[in-house]
C-alpha cells in the first residue's frame, strides 16, 4: 500500500474519531468537531507535504496535487457532515 493511501486512511480514521467526540460530548458538538477536524487535518496534510519536499526530495509542484488529494478525501465528508449538522440543529 502506498504512503498516500496510508495517510488518507489515517485521515479517515481521524475524521471518525472527531465525529465520535463531537457526537458523544454535546458541549463540543458535531459542527465544531468537524470544523476543528478540517483545521487539524489541513495542518497535518501540509506537514506531510513538507516531509515530501524536505526529506524525500520532491518539488513543491510535485507535492501540491498529492496535498490536495490527501486533504480533500477526508475533508469533503467532514464538511458534508458539518453542513448536515447545521441544518438539523
């Protein structure tokens, strides 16, 4: 399995963890948990890109599409859940 796939799976696991925390702790709420997840996931995706550029020797141009993929796959469902939670609240 490629490193990109592993990172995306980790992002989806983190997404579920944030969703569960938002659901179980009503003081946090699902909407806030999804907003926080997107911010945390973006920071982690940028960190992953920095590793690719600094350690693996890829250029920023080569890493940008990977950053977009790694960020978007878990972030899009999180934003969908956030919008759904906002409509049902």
